[in-house]
C-alpha cells in the first residue's frame, strides 16, 4: 500500500513538474474543430481516402512491411534502399491515427493493429527497433555500422526512426487510447535514455526528430527523463571534434547536421533543411518546457535569419539540392530551387511552436504562407502524386537542370508523401489557441470549434470562403456569458507586408484596411502583435465580421536577391500565383508583367477543383526565326499550389517587368 502511495506521489510529482513550465499559449487540438469548408476538408478527405491507403499499399508493395516481418523472424535481407524506410510506416500510421481520431473506422483501426503487431515483433527484447540491423545484425545496412549507434552521428538514422516511432505512437495512443504502439515506443525510448546522456554515450543525432518525439512522450507520461534526453541531444550539437571547421563543405564542417556549432551559438539556418526544421521545433519545445532562455534566444535569431534571408516567396525553404540544405544568405536560385516538401512541413511545425512561445502573428503569417503554397504544392489534386522538390520555374527550352516538373506516386526515398499523410489531418489544430483570457483565431476555415477559455466552454463558428474571399464571419457562442479577449489574426498581407521581413515587399502600398464589425457595428481596433483584439462580455450568437482586402498584389524582392531583380511575383490573400503553359499559349517563360498591367480575378469552379484565377493582357516575347518581337496576349495565373495537375510544361513564379536584354542561345 505504502509502495503504491509512493508511486502515486512520484508520478504526481512528475506531472506537477511537467506542468511547471510550458508554452505560454496552448493550442486547441484538431479534434476539437470540425471543418465544413471547400478548401481543406476535401484535402483532408482525400488524404484519408486516397493518400493514406496508397501510402500503406506502397509500404507493403515496396517491401517496407516485409522488412519488419524479416526483422521479427531474424531472417532474410533488408529489401528496400534506405535504413530510414521504417519511418514511412510510422508516418502513415501517425496520419491514419489522426484520421481515426475524427473519423472512426474499424477496418483501418484493425489494419493499424496488425501492423503494430508486426512492429512489436520486430522490436528486440531490450527495446531496440531498427529493421536495417535486426534482420541480420551480422550484415547490417551499409549506413548502419557494425555496432548499434556507431554511425548515428552520420547516416544510420537509428534515432530518426525512433523519433518517428514516438510521434506515431503518441498520435495512435491519443486517438485510440490503445497502448500497443505506445508501449513499443516507451520501451524504445527507455532504451535510448539508458544509452545516451551525461556519463553515457554522447552523440548529436544525425537526423533530428527524436527530440520532438521524446517531448511528446514526456507530455503523455510526465517522465522527466524523456525531456532531459531531448535537451541532452540538443546540447550535444557542436561538441564533436572530428569535423573540419574551416571547410566550406557542409558535410565536412558538420553544418549539414547542424552540428558545427553549439545550438545556443547558432545564428543562421544551416545544413539539411528538414533536419534543421525539426531541430528548431525541438529547441522551441525544450525552451518552453525548461525555460532555457539561451535556447530561446538562439531559435529567435535563427528564425530571423530564415525569414530575412533564406525563404522563397511562396514559403519554401532549403534552396540547395546538394545536401538538401539551406543556402547562404540570399542564395535563393529559381532555376535550381530544391524546396523539399518535408522542409515546408518542418517549417510549419517550427513556426507554430514559435507562435506558442511568443504570441505574435508573424509566425502564423509564415506558417500560412508555407501551408497554402509551398507545402500543398507537394501533393497533387488526386492525393496520390507528389513533389519531393518544389520548383520555382520550369522552362522547356535551354534551361538546365530541369527540376521536377511532374509529380510521382512514390519515390525511392519517399519521405515527402508519408510526411504529407501525417501533416494534412492535423491542420485544424493550427486554427485556435488560448492563454488566460485570450482566444486566438489564427487560420480562417469554415468550421465549428468547441474549446474553452479559462475553463469556460465556448463554441466558435467560422463562415467564410477563404482563401478566395476575405469576408470572415465568426459566431461566438459561450455556454454562459463570459468576458475574454478575442484576438483575430490580421494577416501581414492585409497590412501591406508580403512577409514579416524586408526580403519581399509589395510594390505598392494599399490604402485598404481590414474592417471589423461586432454585431453589425463597425468597431475601432488596434493591432497588437498582429492581432485585432476585441474585449467584451461575449454572449451567445455574438457575431464578429472581418473584411480582409483581397487585392492582387505585386511582390518585389529585396535588392540582394539578384536574380529576382526587375521581376515581380503575384499574390492575392495568402496565395502566391504562378503562370502555367496550359493557360498561356503553351509557354510561361516568355511572359512580361509590366508595371501598368491590370489584373482581374475570376473564380472558376471547374478548374483545378475550383480556383480564383488572375487575368490580364500582357506582352509575351515571340521568337519567329531570327525575329524577336512581343505580342499582347491574355495572361492567366493560377494558385502556385495547383500547378502541374494538367500535364507537363512551363511554369513561372517571377516575371520580368520589361525586356532588358535577350540571351541568344543556339541549340
Ligand atoms: O534522411 C531522411 C529523409 O530523407 C530526409 O528528411 C529527407 O530530406 C531525405 O533525405
Ligand atoms: Zn521529404
């Protein structure tokens, strides 16, 4: 009895400790929001009905599931390419669990259980789980090293696999309350904590995510060791002495792994962009949970660096293909833009955490920019074709290298499709947040949410046609009249800011201001930290209307972005636009958008599942034999996310505003 009491007190102690420090703002879970819109709900549905089943099918047909079966039987030969192929199953399991949480499906649930049984059997008795070694420990995968963890700093991905396992297990446990996958994850995490740490094995994980995963397990169990190990892994970075710090090669210097400098001294986003995004997310988590200011200062600086100098105009990051990494400051080439879909996903995870830390809308501006543009461009409208890289331009003639111009169903390294499978169902979880008397509305999606402010239940209903229209209606239904602050995000783009830095700006300042009405009466409001704040005693059916100006905006780049100089990009609301060959006489690279081009907009319900297009009459360069001239032709731009859904051809995001020079190239 005494023992039980002691255990109870200890676990209560854990929980109390766990509750001591955290993000000052709490997210409202995606399970509390029911969407009814035409933009995200169909995407979540297609993710549920097409992407997730297709991913599981690929995990089976490519041998990823077989790897687990062989590991369980300790016989056979690892039959896929990469040691991190296990994670495609974990990520799809995570997405399927999110989906189950809001859409019960006994058949899917049973299928997940069958996979979990196989995963459990592949786990070694002490918790180690990594098919690339367990199948045949005498001949592990070439990246894995002869001994466990020996190549973790480089490319073994043992801890990366663990991190995705933890994320999947947390999602599955929360969705189903079943402990089958959760217990597998905890057993593995206990092993990891027993192997790594002060006085034990020291290593900075070669591919981050184990840190985020450990934090999730800590939140669910209150076990401080998980948080401590996450912090330990972060603090291990920049300590290894085996790199050549003078080398410009990011592999040799350790920058590829964000391992060249201690995290607290890092000021620039460097190295592999997905690794980096997961690291910065974990740094935010650990800073919030431990109150470590030095980590907080570092992640703030790195964020400024990305947004000031390293982000494409449509919210993608990771410009450089060689090393799938961030480039130098202002190194954002269009012809070779890499922009891995996973890097955009990591950017969303990171920016949401930054918002939870600071309560400033600029983080949500970046999140929205990436989400509506460079992230969902990664999946085709069919839900089963994917971009690994997200191009900034496709030119058919004389351009090298040709970037990915069509989506594929799967990749040998198929991290992006399965990462999308887990991100998409969680999107309603980025809409609302609360702290004390504040209710934040961050994203605008037709929906109904049940949440609470200071423990008082409030329903929020959104009615809008975002991102096509800027009229937003919010009905606030507290269970009983309640005083609190409603903080409605006024996007930077509605305040004349293309992004929260001077990397890109609108060419002209708009005089239009968002208008806000409360119960039909126009109200004066001030914007604090990017939010219009309305304080009142809220009663059932109180109505807030926000009218965001939806003009077509011309975006120009900072003069340091040399190759965008003299060019313009187009934005309307949160969406960036591009021109595709299909709507523009078979080409896009010959289009000029002079300063005086006038744009009209039209919603086309039949096009690309319904999009608002931008139209104009503009000059296009025509080459006829040896004659070069321009002709006026009609111009149509579509949302960037929707390109490459109608076959292969040219696509442009940045357009010259005048013909300055002509390069003559011979075949
Ligand atoms: O290394 C695992 C994943 O494969 C990375 O996150 C992607 O960039 C790809 O390299
Ligand atoms: Zn990827």
